C-alpha cells in the first residue's frame, strides 16, 4: 500500500506544480502592473527575486574620500603595468 501512496503523493505534487507554473504569467503581469503604477514594494520584490539585492554595493565606493582613495590606487596599478 505504501507504493500506491508514494505514487499518489507524486501525482498530487506534480499537478500542484503544473498549476503554479500556469499562474506565473498572471503573476508577472500583476507585478509589472504594480511596478508601472509606482509600487516600490513590487519593484523591491522583483529585485530580490532576481537575486540582484546588494548589487549596487558591489559597484564601488559611494563616499567621496573612498572614491578618491580608490582612484589613487587604480592610478598606481596603471602606472605599474605601463612599465
């Protein structure tokens, strides 16, 4: 009887996964509409979903002193490689 139960379990979850996949286009349409209407929550949810959270922090420093320090370091590296 356990074998039949396992098959039924897979069948139910498989059908559920198909239904979820079928709803994705509607979900994306709703998300797009919310973003178009200016919802920062929807925009942030999309950024998180896409895995882009924190990407801006990887771009580089945003403090003037750190920017100047980074620029000097970059110039030193350029100078070393020109030799």
